[in-house]
C-alpha cells in the first residue's frame, strides 16, 4: 500500500481525537460564556443597585479576607516547609506528612467545628473560665469567632498546605548548592534562609498562595457561618434568598475577575520556576535546645489547630450523637447520594481526561495544546460561578428536550437534567477535569514514543495504541487522579448547594443546613464521614513524599 493511502486513516483518526478534545473544551468553557450572556439580561438599574449597595461591601470583605489568608498561608507554609526540609528536630519525620492533614478537612467543616468548640458555653471557654475562677460567660468570654479575623485565621490554618507542598519540594531539590555557597561567604542559618532560600522560593510561594486563595474564593460555608459577607456569599444569597439570578450572575462576573487575577499570579510564578539538573540535596542542620523544641512547636500548632482539634471534636460529637439516636437512615441515604454522584462525575472526568490527553498525544500541535489548557479552566473557576453559568445552559437544554418529547410523545419529561442531577455531575466534571487531565498527562509522559512507533508498525490504529498501550501503562496515574476527583466531589459545597435536585441532600449540604440552623451535633456524623474520606488523598501525598 502506498504512503499516500496509509496516511488518510491516520489523519482522520487524529482529526477525530482533535474534534473530541475541542468538544470537551467547549463543554468546560460553555458555562463561563453563558455567565457573561446571562449577566447582560439584568437591567441597568439592577446593576446600579448592586454597584452601590452590594458589591462595595462584598468586594471589600473579599479583598480583606484574601489578603489575610494569603499572608497566613505564605508565612506558615514557607516556615514549616523550611523547618522540615532544612532542619533536624524532634518529630521532624512525623510533621513531614502530618502538616498535610488539614487538607483532609474542608473549610466549612473547620468553621462548623470551631463554632461549637469556641461557643461562649462551649468546652474551651468553659475550661478557661473554670481555670480562671469565673462562673458564667458574663464574667469572662473570648472574642467572638464569628468575625473577619476568625475567618482569616481558620481558612489560613486549613489552606497553608497549598504553599507547604511546592515550597518544601523546591527547598529539597534546589537549595543545597546555593546555601553551601552562602555559608562559604559567611552567611549563617538565618541569613541563609532570608537571603538565599526565601528569594529562591518566591515562585513556589506564589503558586501555592494563588491556589490557596482560589480555594478561599470558592468557600461559602465557612464565610457564611463566621459572618463574613464575601462575593461568594453574596452570589448565593442574591440567587436563593432574593430569587435574582441575573444579579447573582453579575456579582459572579466580579468574582471571575478576581479569580483570573489569581490565575495570572499562579501562571507568572510557574513561568519563573526552574529546576536545575543535578542540584545538590539540602543538608539538614541539627537543632538543639530551645531551638529544636521551638521548631517542634511551630510545626505542631498548625497540625493541632487545623486538623487535630476539629477532628477530635467531630469524633466526640459523632459518638455522642450515635449513642443517643444511632445511625440515622437519612445519613445513610445522603452518604449514598454523595458516593453515587461523586463516582459518576469521577468516571466521566476520567473518560474526558483520556480524550483530551489522547488528542494531545495522537495529534500534537498548538490547537490540541490549547484545548488541553481550556479544559483545565474549570478548576480555576469557583463552584459558585460554574453553577450560575450552568443554570441557563441546562435550562435551555431541558426546554429543548421537553419540546422534542412533546412533539413526538405528546408529553414532556419536565426538568429532566436539573431534576435528575445531571447538572450537578456536569458542574463536578467541569470543575475537576483539570485533575484528570494533569494526572493522565503526567502518566503518559513516562510512556516513550518508541512504544507508539512499535505498535503502529504492528498495524495498530491510533485508538488501539491508546487503549492497549497508553491506558494500561497510565493505570496508576488514572487511579490517583480518580481518587482526588472523588474526594473533591464529596467535599464540594457551593456547586452542590446551587445545583442539587429538589429534596436531594448530600453529606455536605446536610452539614450546611444543620450548621445554618445551629444544630451542630446533628451534623457531626456527616462531617466526620467527609473528613475520613478526605484523609485518603493525604495518605497518597504522604506516601509520595516518603518515596
């Protein structure tokens, strides 16, 4: 067969993969485009009202929250990463992985736990009053945790691992040679950190801080529980409480502008991050005396406050609730709902991630690279924005389905997509597809091109090569990505609140509802289940670090 004839099916196969990747990118981009179009439907008077009465307060509180959280996560993540990577002190090996544990606790669960722990008649303030000799909250009480400082502190204690992870990796891989050179020029440990290691870590700090701030932007439960009116809370209250969807879309556009600025910060930091081949590993300095125990205390505080204290509270409250009323059938149903929708979204995201990475592998070029980047846009967009953008898209699809069904069958199915939860799965997939794409790309990068060429010489088509060679070799990356997506879907609150079907509850929405009503003990079991599930990716990360 001539080369011209053999080239035709290969080109067609590559174009098929390219078209599929384009469709996936369009699915992710569609809610963002629809958000802008839907916001234009709002009246000019409505926008003037939002600008004068809603946006100033919400934007100001959002900026203050992000500045405070950014300062905490950058400082705490960098200092703990330096101590673990560069110093030897009691408990260093334990804290190397334990500092990741706050990632297992969603921000709204930390706020939920501390609202009860630090309540004026709660266990912490009661113990302090007993120790000081006071008998009632009227005589002594701590500052209210329902405040901007309280929200900043709690979010910072949960989100600092986003900085700790990349900064620790950079210190371990890059700092050895430069610190040795600094020591030879007379720089001590403190000067070496401030003048050598800290400037070196700036790109990694920028990346981690941007990711942490995007998570803070996506938060709705913690901010609302703690009385902080952020843009995300304003979107939710405008939509749900005032039934003003165009107004919510217009506020979401303001959120999107801040989010894109954070994405640009993350991209700028990543562009400046380089790894030198053959860099000397960092040699740890053994600390002694008060310095050693000071380092232990610095690492222990975020673990204790960001994970141990809320986890201890949840275990105690869940056990008390179980002894009093047993395991509620409603909790079992909600756990089933959570697992079902998270599993469906995980499966769809992995399949679409395979399509995007397969297109980049089978037909490399600028277009497929662009499609891969667009497919990851959803991870940078808060769940609230995705939900607002998805609603008109899903509503239009529901109307079209109903019209076709009415014409053919004489009866419409109603809100099929919204009522069945398909919109919620769509939101999960669009939000977390970046995890699948990134994980599978990392797995495929280990597959040499020679295997592709060998399979093609044996007569395999591009699709067969992908199914029979790439997917089996990338199975560990698929499993790890699927685990992360599943856990993120379980923890996702904003999109679930806004897009879940009527009379449908998951573990996260059940917890939100109970906390909003102030009945904290009724949600302890649901919160504990979410935390236990959230520990799974932390175990994977800790195992990767040990390797």
